[in-house]
């Protein structure tokens, strides 16, 4: 049973507990002696660790992704806690996997039913049938409810993909009525299906990481292939509808620089790209702000967006 979590580790703490070995890398000091740099994680976060003694023995004791029992002490390096590991061994028994992967705070079943309701409301019969084919795929649905939306940046937890998809679809539903000339059904269907490839882009049994398929192909290509498989079984979807839906998946990252083979070339694709970016950034920034000192008005420097964020509350007027 796990007793001590990453977010509780402070300099001076003694460590004698279970973690996931998220990463390890062998290095050498200036005198040529080896050391091992590792990362340990659980559902509350990740902490770096270092092994100075018995390096060869500990390096061979486990591989990245294993549950490991760690003994050591917490020190501070450059102002950040790290574990100085004295002993480490793989452990497969007596592990509650719920202790090691962060998960959405929302009810996956409720989120899924709400997403289905949005899809059921589409007026375009072929798009409605397409979604129903995905929902009838039990293996897809099980993975869709569980998968994360990212490894680190946003919705990086179990159920994160479903949470992000529902949030984006609700945004699309609200914005669609604001502009004339938009194909609302196409936008909603695109929002629901834009990230389906992530159920295979990531592994998420003991830690969230990229699968071989994810690294080699990416969720955009995987998602288009999944879409094509479902479309191939249909007789009623117009070719142009299928083409425009593929474009929504292909272009939702906005540019080749960010992984999209083509930039958005329809109004629906442009909206999907911007709304996806908004939802991703708000979630990522909120998680970052929540990880900061609760008594501080400002966060630490946020490297991805190159700024500090103000989180102080308005001062009362005297």
C-alpha cells in the first residue's frame, strides 16, 4: 500500500515507498564514475531522482514503466526536491494502479452520455450514423473513456481525452450559432472526432507515454485511418462530407509546425483549430496554476508560454 505521494515529498523526508519508474538515464561524473538519473511518478506528479552508489545494480533492477519500491532521502537541487536513491527494486505485487495515474475528477459515464447527446442532435443523417458506428464499437468506447489527451501539456490524465473532447464540442456548439454560413453539424462532428487517434497514440497502464505507433505516425494520421475504416462500412455518406471531415482532423493543429499536414482551409476547420487551442491552453494553464504556491499572487515562470501568470484575487476596497 502506498503511503507517501510525490506532492508530499520535501527536503529532509525519508523515502520508503512505491512509485512508477518513469525514466532513467545513465551518466558519468567528471571523474568518469557512473551515476543514474531517474524520474519517479505517481498520480500526484513526478520527481527527479539520482543514484550515486551501486549504480550498475540499481540500473539493472527495473526498466522504465515498472512499479518500483524505492528507499532513499529527499534533498534539494537547484531549489527543487530530488530523491537520492539508496535502493530500488521492481515490484509487481500489492500495487493499486489507481495510486499512480492521475485521473479526471469528472464522471466519465456522465461526460460520455452528454457527448452522445450532442452527436444525436445532428441533423445530417450520415454524420449521425458515422458517430453511432463509433459508439457501437465497444473497444473504441472503452479506450475513448480512459485515454489521456496528452502526455504533459493539457488533460494529461486518465479520462482527459473524453473531458477535452466534451469541452471542445460544447464550445463548438455555442460558437456555431454566432456566425452565419457555418455547417454546424460538420463542426460538431469534427470536434467529437478530432482526437480519436489518441486512444492509440498513448500508452497509459502504469504511466502516460507515447506508443510506438504514436511516435512513428501521430494521432492525426491514426485518427484519419480510424475514420476511413468506419466510412468504408457506410453506404450513405457523401464523398465530399467524408473529405471535409478528414480535413477537420488533419488541420486541427493549425499548421505544419504544430503537426498538421495541412492548415485549416474551411471556416469550420479554422474554428475547430482555434477552439481546440483555447481549451488546451486553459486546461494546461489551470493545472500549472494549481501546482503553484497557494499563497503567492504570481506563478513561477511558465516556459511553454514564456510568461508569469497572475493568480491573485482582487484586493478588497477599504
